[in-house]
C-alpha cells in the first residue's frame, strides 16, 4: 500500500493520498481521520492503459499531509492486526 502524490496547483502545498484497503472497518477509518487530521474522500480507481471506456469504480482514500498519512496508515495497520489477533 503506497501513498501517491496528487498533482500540485500553483501555490498549493503538496497533498498525498493513501488508498484504504478493502474490508477496513469504517470505525477504524473514522478514528484515524479524527486522530491524525486527514480527510476521507473518493477517487476513481486507476486502471491499466488500454482498458477502454469502462466505468471506473470509486475507492476511498485518505488525503492530507504526508507525515499525517504515514501516522494514519501505521494506526490503521495496528488496529487491523489487533482485530485479526482476536481470531487466532
């Protein structure tokens, strides 16, 4: 799961986004957005070249400053690992 940099507009700070993995509980996403001051938005999913004129599905991404997103990603991973340990 990598963070992608959105194109900058003149005078705009660099903003990054982090795709939310499928199956991530909304409660974990909401907690991360509040704790790390990142925003939840939708983006069209990137598809390979030559895919034609297909309807692109939307995915959830977190957007914000890189430092905040790195922290939010680590938080989400930690919470997901804690949840998975309950099944062991």
